[in-house]
C-alpha cells in the first residue's frame, strides 16, 4: 500500500521545466511555422465562395423567406427557407443561415448548386468577411514568431506593435461581422 502512495506522490510532483535549447529544432520549427501560416490563410480560402455570393458575382438573385428553424442543441439551429428567383419567380427550398429566425425576409443569392441562399448587401458582405478577419487575427503575430525563431533581434518591437494592431483590427472585424450576421 505504501508503494501506491509513493507512486501517487511522485506522479503529482512538478515535472522539470524545459531548459534553453529544448526547441523542436529547425525542421520542427519550420513545420510549426508553415502550419501556423496555413491555419491563418485557411479562413481566406474558405470565405471566397460566400464573398462571391454576397457581392452577387455568382449565383442567382432573389428573396429568401425563412420558413423553419429546428434546434440542434447547444444554441445551434438548422434553418430552412423558401427562395424566390427574381428572373423566373420559381420557388426553391433551400438551407438558410443558422443565425436566421423564422419569418425573416431578405435579399439573398442562391448558390450555383441551388442548395442554400446567402444574404447579400452590406450585412451579407460584412458577415462573409468574418472568416477573413479571423485569419488576420491568427496571422497577426506570425512575423514576430518568425523573427524569434530566426533569432533576429532587429524589428521585434515593430512586429509586436503590428501584431497588436492586427489583433485589434481582427477583433473589430469579427464583432462587426457577427453583428451583421445576426441583424
């Protein structure tokens, strides 16, 4: 029984902290920086289609009426709508944005696949810009991290200042985008 308590006490002791020079190494650090950059650029890639829809560059214009929203749990909803095409007047059942409420009527753009509708206009564009603003926030301190990894001392203060500025811009863009999506 004493061995069990000794093992438990030993397991709860703090582990030695890594000392200087215990970084992943050049290859590992390169992989980490590339993954960081990919994580920051991914929101830009995923936002392209919604931005094209919100600006009217692709898809078909019309009017979206939200018909139903079923709760999925934990504050998430699956909303369905009725989309009326401007040119033909044809009605198409579509998936509506999960931030919609039943009875919402707004201008929207039907995807080329015809399965969902994205709000257009200023609020649609601002909502579609939410992901790119997230990417700006993720990339904000990447220059500082690169300078640190490469052991370049000159320019670190400027990189920190730029990272802080980009983080504030990112946060403001995220707030504006989310407010636009829910209004």
